[in-house]
């Protein structure tokens, strides 16, 4: 029970226990205290062991962990395809561990870089050695905003970043996590499992665009990243060099393009190029 003073004096309010086991209540100036059920995003530490050596500990939402781990390994250049993995055992519920063995054992050669993502992401690559993305992708701004509205329809859980891979018409893969970088690794991992190409696609996200996300997009051959929020200065600088179009504040009926705007065109021009 929650004891609180409202306009009529001291009252007792029964809290509501949500599916995550957290009892909650809400207060407003109009209604005072009211019981309220809210689902919280799960956060757990998952440690990846690569060929019996501890590789990294990821703070993540423990769903689609097989996609997350495979996408992370691919993003860091430790594998090229699923066939490079000899065995993967996910023991997250028991010990928070994922054990991976490669067909040809290897370890990352770069330095460990803590990223700016929620939960403290990790990378071994600063991205300066990547080749620029070359793509003939063209899309109308209105079409991008339609895709973002589809993404928003998936943003239902509290405290979760949501990202998606799109072909400009529909969402091919959608992922959720507390870490926005994790959502991209989950997307790439699922693409490897489902044999869905990422080159020439569009990455959509609800989270802020960081330089690490731009690096991941470039590695995937994705020529355009779009967010409901803003990019960082480093994101725009790297995206210029990597040939990635950066679009921010894509919500409602507006968006802002920060670099490589040639991929955004009026609707009639896009239609002419597709004919």
C-alpha cells in the first residue's frame, strides 16, 4: 500500500503489480494517486566466450540472444558467415554466458572501445579502414516518414530502443533492446540466420545516431540511417567519409538530412528512376 496526501488528506492507494513483478502507481494533478501497471524492460549482463576466452560482456535485453551474439561477431569482423561458427551454446538463463567456438579460432586484434550506447556497448573497430558505401538507393522523404510510422507502431515497450531494416516499403526485420547498438547487431545476426541481404537497405531507429551505429551500418553495406532523434557531430563526420546518408528527427511530417542528401528526392523523381 502507498500512503499519500491528496487534496482530501491522507489516503491509502493500492499499487498494481505488473508482469515484471514491480508494483507501481502514478500521480496526476487532476486525479491524484492511481494504481498503474507498467512493464519494465529487462536488463541483464551476458558474457560472450569465444574459443574459451572471455571476449566481452554486453548489457542487453535477453531476447534474440543468438542473433545478438552472431551479429556482434560479424560486426567485429570475427566471422563472415554462419558457417564460420562450429558451435554456439546460449546459457543466459542459467549463468548469463554464451559459449562460441569457431571453425578457425581467432581473437580481435583491435583495442577495446567503450561505445556511447545505453548499457555501455563495446567495439574493437574505430571504422577508419572501411570502404565508403556505394549505392544507387533513392527514396522520397514522404516514403521514409511512412517507414518511420511503421517503426513507431512497434515501439510499445517501456525503456526499449527499437530499430528495423527496411527496403523503403516495409520493415523486413525489427529488433528491440535497451542498447541501441545491440538492436543493430540483432538485426545483422537475424539477417545471417534468415539469409536476408543488408546491402542497399535502410536502417531505422528510435535512438540517437552515434558514430558506432554508422560504422555498423557501413559494414552492413547500408547507405542510409534514419532516426527519430539527432545524430552526433562525429556521426555526421564519419558518415560523410563512409558514404552513408544520415537523417534525423524523422517524425510526423518532417525530417532533417545531414549528409549525402542526393539519396532523398521528390516523389516523382524517385518514380522516374524506378521505371
